[in-house]
C-alpha cells in the first residue's frame, strides 16, 4: 500500500492510506510507512497538526489477511514490535492527530482510528471489530483504546459479537467525536486539527501521555498472546473462511 503525505502551507500534514481497490488494508509494510510518516511529521517544526485518512471512500478494512500467514513465534513477536511502535507513537503524539473516516473502519482500521485522540467520521461510516472472526484477539491497542472511549462493558460486547456499528451509534457510544456529511469529513477533520494546534503544546503532551498510560500494557499483552493465535488452526480456518466468504468452523485449537 502507498502511504501518501501532503504537507499544506498552513502546517497541516495529511497522511493518506492509498490502496482503495482493497479498502486500504494495514499490513506490515503499511505500518512501516505510517511510522515513517508520523516520525517525519513529529520532528518537522513546519507541521502543526496531522490528519490520517483513507483513499477511495473507505478508511481501512483492517489487517491485511495476505500478511497474516504462519510464521515463527519470534518473527511474529518482532512484527508486533512495529505495531507497538506505531500505536504508542499515535497515542502519545505531541501534535493534534485526527482520524478522518469515510466508509468502513474495520478490524485494524477501527483500531488505527481509536489510536487517534480525535475521530471525525462520515454520517455513512461503519465500524466493526472483527478480530475474533479470524480467531484472533483484538490488537493494535484496542483492549485499552476502545474502553477508554466507550467503557469496558460496551467494549466487551462489541469485541465478542463483532456487531457492525453505524455512525449514529458510534457517536452516541463515544467511539467517534463528531459526524460530518459524506465527502466533507476530511475538511472538517483538518479544521479541528488546526484549531487544536492553537493550544499550548507542553500541557497537551502531558495530557496525551496520561491517557496513553494503559496502552503499553495492552500492546505487551497482545505481543505475548497474538503470535500463538496467528499460528493456530482456528486462525487458519478464519482466514480461509474470510477468503471463501463462508462462516468459519472453529474448533478451539
């Protein structure tokens, strides 16, 4: 996937996940691209705020199934180090960071949005966790970032049932901060990001650090559990069922 970066004259950096034909999946290479773009933006004094979005009418369909095959546990753990780098970089980002969501934010795409302190979504957007559909626990910090927004009980229900949440419910739950008309989301997200950029930077950093305090523990937990699940028979069945568009037949192994 291409990660496109556009630095505007007003100091706004727009990072776009650009593989619309596949609804912008977040695989290992895409995560590396996002890390590089965020690192560059954080270190560049010309950047005042960042907006992350997806091309082609969707934010992201989530993790790249083609990137989730069986590997050694040590290799999986190393790949999760990159996930930890990405999510911690986002949750502790020193400048305003806003997700602009059109269409679907599913699985890892939903997780990526939740790692942003502010989320603006289209009135036609849809959200779903979907991790357990492929025999995995939620990752990319979701076990911390989702309950921080909507509470533990609602998080547990959404993660275990994989129920699709529409934009109106997402706003009611607190999963997103604001809704905009379809096609106007990016403009509104940019507006919010630049407005936040007027605030004092030092208090902002301490505030986001506080709210990120539980995310590292969730990421460590994922890194200890998810590699084994990725190599499980149930995960293989979940990937096969997804590719074949059929219900998975899990056996608990």
